[in-house]
């Protein structure tokens, strides 16, 4: 697929890295900054064009005349929207994706229609990150929570703790412990290395366990792997930017929420908008301020400023002073690895949260949902089975008959409103939604081919 990525910032470069590793893609990246483009070209097999992303001549130089997709993820909403308009009007680009962050635009969906601004897919990183953090707060024991099938199925990552009922036992014992709950372990990471789970696999302390279950059963399964943390009540958010304010807005009805914002003017605007959130002006790493706010009684401390060093520092201080769980928004993967090595509980990567929404529109076959896991090394996806036994490689076959690549597992499937765990003898029917976990995302193109229907199907 020929794809033009507009913007070589954090999101654009992450998308380029993901797609360039898949040999089926022809990638061109456009940006004004020569250094960013040079760094990408030194590491990836891609083309680059220096110039203003929405200028017709620049898009033409990038190959827009025969591009199948434009992904506009510059730092400017306006540039992204105009670039999609130019790509549609002059080059008839089939698929146009734009990152739009300003809520004033997003609140007016009528703007994004073919007769107005022809944007096929809107990506709002701030809203995606907000939703992601909200799920982590909903399940305090989880490291990662992602949705499939419109939220009916969730994939959850949990660190196995000493004393968890399943720790030290084989996976097949989970049915004895919770006989009325359907769940499936999709993967286990032990000391950073993936293990494909079998019935006789024994769960060990500190294993990172990815399991799939219906949304209503998530807490029960978590309790098998670790002591179930009590629901979070008191939350402090460091940073009152778009993410911090949206997160507070989504939590304040059910939680006691405080925001610490450095800018007095911004703090005033937030206080006027939020109904039940206490807004404080100050430095979130100030020990005196945290002590005054009884940080030792806080369930969740979440640092989401625009400065990742400040996020790490304030989360470390809050953790040392007694906050039960701390999270930090961190852009650079190396920083995230270091921070999670005992400094913070959860490092949140906005790029990895955002990339899944983009990949869902790029994947071949009918792939409706994609989530990037473990900083891009693994992937979970939802694919729809189409065709019949003659035209499909999955329909009319049992799960054990599907030729999955090495390291790929089917965790569950959704048939209408019914959620089914992926037992070997389940026969795949047309329109089933299959939830797959891929330990090595280089095998994703093989998964895509499995779900492509032959030309004989009508």
C-alpha cells in the first residue's frame, strides 16, 4: 500500500516505524524539519520530502497522485484538515486520516463530511489517551486494558503477585477456581520474554499475563492473579492540559479528583469548566504541596503534563511519599522502560495508544480494531470472518484448523451478542469477530491474508 505520512513528529515517526517494517507498504514522510526526516531515513527504508504538508506541490512530490492513503498527523489541526482537502480535491486520494486535537472542531462532526472537509477518519490522541487512562483507573490492578467488539470483550495485562490463587498453578486450573467464568490467557511474558500459554503452563510470580474475558468478568479474573485492589477513590492529576482536563471531567462524578496546574491562567479556566474537581495552582513535584494534599491517602497519581521529565519526577516523588499507584505520560520508549523499572507503576505512551486507531484503517482484510502492545513489539487485533468454506481460509474451519503463524493465538470470538472463548473445536461462522494476539507483529501480514476473501466470493 502506498501511504503518505504528513508530519515526522512522535506520532508520525511511530506510524512510519510500524509500517516500514511491513514490506508490503511503500511509505513517504513529509515534514518541514530536515533533521527529523534525515533521522527517519537513516533508520528506515522510506522516502522523505521536505516541505509544508498541505501545499499541493509538496503532496505531488510525495506521490499523492497514486497514493492510497494520506495520514495527516502534523502538530497543526488546520494543516492536517487542509491537507486532506487538497488530497481529495486534487488527487482523489481514497482514504484520508487526520489528527485533530481541538475539541471545538471535534464537537462539530458536520465539519468532516465529503462536501465540507473530506476527512474519512478522525484521530484525537488526547481523547484516546484519556479513555485509556480511565480504564486503567477502573481496574487498579491492571497494567493495560484494551477493548474489542464495542467494549464487550477486553484484553487485560496483569502482573502476577505472590499469593494470587492461580500463581504457582497450571493455567487449566483456572476453570476449577472460577467455574462459571469464561476466560483465556492469550500470552505470558516472563522476564520480558513471551511464552505461548498451554494448559500445563504454570503461572509464576512477576509474570505479565494477558487474558481475554467479557467485560463483566474482568475483576474476577484479575483476582486469580493478584490481590484485587480496592476501587480508586482519590485521584490527583498533574497537568491541566487537554488530557488532564478531559480525564478529570470523565472521573469527577465518581471520584474525588484534584488537578495540579502550574499556570494560574490555565488553572482558572479549568476551574470554571469543571464542576466537582478541585484545581490547585503549583508544581506537582513540590513535596510541601503534595504533603498538604495528603498524598499518602491518594489511590492514583497521574502525571500528564507536556513535559515527560516533569511527569517522571512528580510521579517518583508522589510514589516515595506514599501514593498507592502512580502513572506518567512518557513519549520516549527508553524513558518508559527505565521509569517502569521501579520508578513508576505504569508508563503511558501516547504514540502506542494512538497507533492502534491508525493501524485499524491500514490493515488488510476486515480488521476492525488494532491495539499496539508492549511498546509496539506485540499486537492484538479484531478481524471479521467473511466468505464461506470455499472462499475463506477461516470460515467453516475449527480454530485448531486455522493455519496461524508462530506466536499468534486466537483468544476469543464474538458472534452477534455472544462472547465465546476460543476452544479448539469451535467452528468459525461468517461474520464472527475473532480476537487475536500476535507476539511478534512481523507476522501480522500473514494474519491479514488469512482474513482476505478470494475473488470467487460475491
